[in-house]
C-alpha cells in the first residue's frame, strides 16, 4: 500500500540555552521569518509547529523526535526551518535527518534561503554547505572556549566549578561582561581544614576521618553526611572516595593543575587563598601513599564496543551496554540489553565479541596494491560532480556578488544626492554587507571543496590500509576511539556473532570501491546502479561526516597522511 502524505506545512524552531534571551534568535523571530518568507506566500495549509529549547548538538529533543515520527506517518508535506543550524548543529545528525525527510517525500524549505530546494542535487549541495558552516561555527566556539579556559588557568585563575570549601564569585564589569574568580566558602572551608588536620596526624584512615567529621555534625556540600548506616545491608558507609579526591586536589594548596592543558603541579600558582600550605599538601600525599599499598582494587573492565554494539534477532534490534555483575567473589563482563527480546534480556560475554574485532578489521583493511586504483576511482568520481556542477554554482554566486557591488554603488549615489537618509543607508548597507559576506564565503568554500575532499579521502584511505598495524598497538581507550571512527554500529546475533557492520562515511564508500559489493549507505541498491551516475551524489552527501571522523583518526595515526605514503 502506497504511503499517503497529508498536504501541509510543519515548522521546526529551536533555541539553544545560550540563545533563549537573544531577540534575533528567539522563537518569535524564527516564527515571523518563516511566516513571511515561506508560509504566507504558499497556498499549502499550516499543520503544526515543533519547537525545542536546548542545544542542537543532541538528537534527544522531544519535538524533534515527534517531528520525525509524524513525517514517517505522512502528517505533513513541507517542513519550514529558520536556518540550517536551527535544524541541527551536528552535521552527521542533520544530514541523516535531511536524507530521511527527503526520502519520505518531505520538502525542506529554509527561511534564510527560501529558493533553496534540498531535494534537487544542486540544492542539496548548497544545503551541505550550510550544514558545514553550522558545524564550523560550533567548532570555532568550542575552540575559543577552550583557549579562553586555558588562558585563564595559565594566569592563575580557576574557570571551572569550585570544589567544596570554595565558591565561584563574579562581578559585572560592563554590560554582558563579568570578572569571575573563586574564593573561600565561609560556611564549609573550615571543614576541609579540619579534615586535613586529621590526615596530617597520620593516625586516621579515610573512613575514620569521615566518622570524626560526622561526629561534629558536619555534612558535605550537598547536605549528605560523611558517614551513614545502610539498613538493607546492615553496614556502615562513608564518603571516603570524596575525601580521597579532595586530598589529592592541589587546588587546596593554591596550585593550578590541568592534565588537559599540560599544566603540571608546581608550575602555576593560583590567585586564590589556599586552604593548606604546599608542604602540608605534599606531606598528606606521602601519608596517603603509605596507606595505599595495602589496598586491593578490582580491575575495571573496559568495554571496547560501548555505544556502537547492537544485537538483532528476527527484526528486533536493541543497543547493548557494558555490565559487570559479581558473585562468588568473581566479576563477569557482559554486553547486555536493557530491554528484552522474546521476554529475555540478552547477555553476551565481552570476550566472545571482542575476540572477533581483529579478524573484522583485517577484512576491512585495504591491500596496498589496490590503493592507486581506489584513489583514481574516487578522484574521477569527485571530478564528475565537482566539475560541471560547481562551475555553474560558482558562476551564479559570482554574478550575485557583482550585482551586490553595483547595488552598493547605487546606495552611495542615493546617499550623496540626499535621496535617502544616513540612517536608511546604514541599515541597507549593513544588510548588503551581510549578503556579500555570505556569498563570498560560499565562493571560497566551493573553490576549496575538491581539495578538502581529496585530503579527507586520502586520510581515510591511509587509515584503512594500515588498520592491521595500528590497532594492536593502541590502548583500550584508543581502540574504542578507532572503532567508533570506523563504524556507526556493529550488530551481533544473540549468540554474539558479528553479522552486520554499518561503517561511517567515507569508509563505507572506500569499502564499496574495494569490493564492489552493495553500498550500505543507501537502500541496498547495487554498486553498478550508482556508478557513475549516482555514486557521487552519495559521496558528496557523506563528505561532511568526514571532517569529524578524520580529525580523530589523525590523532591516532600521529601524523597527517599524504600521497607520498602510497608512492
């Protein structure tokens, strides 16, 4: 039975937490722009509005998920967006959703670019650029935040949440600008000092220190006690892990330390008042170290396939999670489902799945003698798309840029002849400059797209041709990172046998070139059907996934791959 789509507009609005007080990005502004440019000129009726108030970098948005569900049910035919970055600032998620909606026959329309038609090849290419720019905005903001945090720490400040014994303080310097610092908390800093005094005597264990603090009626910052009874087990518990973390924190001695930014202990002095001296801190660490050798700690199990492992049985597909149940003085590591299949939780011992990974990677590895042929294929493919199509798009954009420059000259003449006021000129000139900037930015991006794509595919090709050498040398954390770079999902049957591997882009594209089997990023159509006509449309749609994936792969490989590696 054919799927029926009800004619009608749906709109999706999103305001990030940081945007909710910004008038130019408010729900009202987005709604007005969509109404004026999309809904009012259209004869298609309005059906409903979806809106979310949280970051677009997560797909866990209530109305967003409802919108996808309603689209599958055919409840609307058109979807109006304010801008591409309001749809989703995560490029991978945004493109997957766009592909899904277009595949369902939904017409996407963007108020900031009302003539854009993402269902057409050229329109989708421009939509890709918009999504790429949105991702760049997030990356730049993240980098600026990171740089600002590091700069403050290197000047002796503490940009993070203050630990117990300290509070975060601030004062307004000017509109929207604050000076922020940490200072002693008069309510509980003395608790930290007394805990240190008990430790420095050398006569108390961590549990005993917690008990002593509890006797004096002290609580942790959360209001919870330092020691308490557990009625169900009939045992006594203490917050010794919190105490352990506190005693190992050099912030209390007035030192800035950051593993993330490479700031070691003893290099940068903090500008806040310390609770203890440096000598007391180092003496406390010695005492903790002397008592530490007697402890026996359970080995923590590392789950290599966390977040990417799924189980499938007769049409039911569920995500699997790590679990380490214990019994009879032993622990057992499993991948388990939270929901049931056939009224039963699926449990697969980790070793059964993990032991298959090396063989799977060996099958994915590209033979060195195939590298030149594969490179030639994707170079030819890219040229077929980027040649004629990009030339046409560039021509149109350059024509628009020339028209805008003529428009600026016309505005200047109107101002000189006093046919418009300076206030009107300033408003029109600002609008003109924004349009010209966006067009010139698109031109620059298009002119360098081909080289970027080639570089990204070269990096992915290098990784696939060296998998068997790289993987065994990695630690557990790096192995997990590599597997998440390569695969979106690894699917096993209830017995733990790997039956399906859903690769990320561009690895799925390179793998399809290598074995010329079915291309898994589309609907199962054969390779011959997509080459040469449609292969590149799929290729282009996947390329914006690459930047995120390749940057992470290069951090593992430790060097940027180049063509000389294959010569």
